[in-house]
C-alpha cells in the first residue's frame, strides 16, 4: 500500500505526465508528416496538379495548440492537487496539535482542583493554584475564541459590524490589560500616538492584538522584549508589533499567514494552532487594511506592520 502511495507522489506524477505529453506531441507530428507524405504520393500518382507545395502548417499548429492546452489543464489540476495535499497534511497536524492544546490546560485545572480537594493547601499555595487555573482558563478561552473567529471568517460575510472608536485609547487599554498576563521578566512597551480614530470591529481587533502579542512572547527568547507602536500616516494609521525573538527566514515571511501554518524548528515544541496569524490577516483585510511581516533573519526578531485606513469621528 505504501509503495502504491509513493507511486502517486505529485512529483512522480508530474514527470510521467510530461513524458506522456512529449510522447503524444512526437506521435502527432510523426502522424501528421506521415499523412502529408501519403497524400503527396497519392497526388503525384493520380493528380500531379494537386501536389501540395508546402506543409499545411495551420493544421499542424492547431494540433500542437490543443496538446498545449491539455498540458496547461493538467498543470492546473496538478497545482490544485498539490495545494489540497498540503492542506490535508496541515489539517492532520492541526487536529493533533489542537487535541494537545485543549487537553493540557484541562489536565492542569483538574490536577489543581484535585489537590485542593484532597490536601486543603495553605492560603499562599491556594493563591498560586488559583492564578494557574485562571491562566489555564484564559488559555482555553483564547483557543475557543480563535476557533470561532476562524469559522466566522470562513463564512465570508459581506462586511463586519464597524463602530467608530478612539483607536489610540482602544490599543492603550488592551496593552495595559495584556501587560498583567505576561511572564515575569518579560517587557511590553507601548508608544501610542493619541487621538487616532477608526471604524473597527472591536471583537476582531482585540483578537488581532491578542494574537500578535501572544505570538511575540511565545516565539521570543528567555528575556522577551516586545514593543507596540501606533502612528498616523496621512490617510492611514500604522500599528507595529516588534520583538527580539527568533525571527523568520525570507521564505516564511508570507507563509506565516496561511491557515494551519506553523513555523517549525528542530527540537522545539511550542504550543499553538496555526490559526493566529491567519485570523490577524483576515480581520485586517476585512477592515480594508494590510499586514506584512518583516525580519532580518533567524535570531533577529520579527516586526509585524499593520496599515489601516483612518476614519475620523465627526
């Protein structure tokens, strides 16, 4: 069964298709030339005045064009097949990863609850247990929110529900609240220009900020330093999230926004689902904005730059 599966490897299939196409092209040319010579001999024998003086190039070119169109169609099928195969593999990884992501906080909460019930820990330990369980429930809430948002985005509604807000205050408030949940020793600084007003989907934009900041700390070094900046720029505003983390190689700068795609380095087991940056880009596109990832390479940190159209509150 495995040998049969390897036989239908996309690369092998493409090579076979190329060989078959070249074979058909050669056979068509040989058949056409053969028929042309037969007709020429027949005309020379019975009607010399009808002997063609040159090849019927339009017929030959028409046959070659049809074969070329067939090849183009096969290429389209091959590209679609390759994309579907990649998506299938990524979905399998996603299911495996999400099972782990859901089980881990649930197991942690259950362990702490059982410890509380059986041992009745002192107040200081009880406080630590409660903090851990609250962090686990927040992690579960973030996961579920990502699933629901991804499903909502896949339904492709005509337009999100936008409301006019003071975006500067919105970002500043989120950064202040998020700062309480970052690990000890981590640094989150913000540099926000006041008075920037936008029309936004508040729920979607909160998820954008949460996913960008969570990723920045998740893929950072032992002492994470993350900076959040907001600036106006003509008719737009520019929101940037930069970190001192592991960085990205050039080939990954666009791939990170694919659904289910995760940056994988040998020996690393970083939690995640591959939905975060896909959600970020989808939400920003619904706001008629854009996002790009910038990095000087592995170990050089990453910078996400969001451009959103300003809509002044009147």
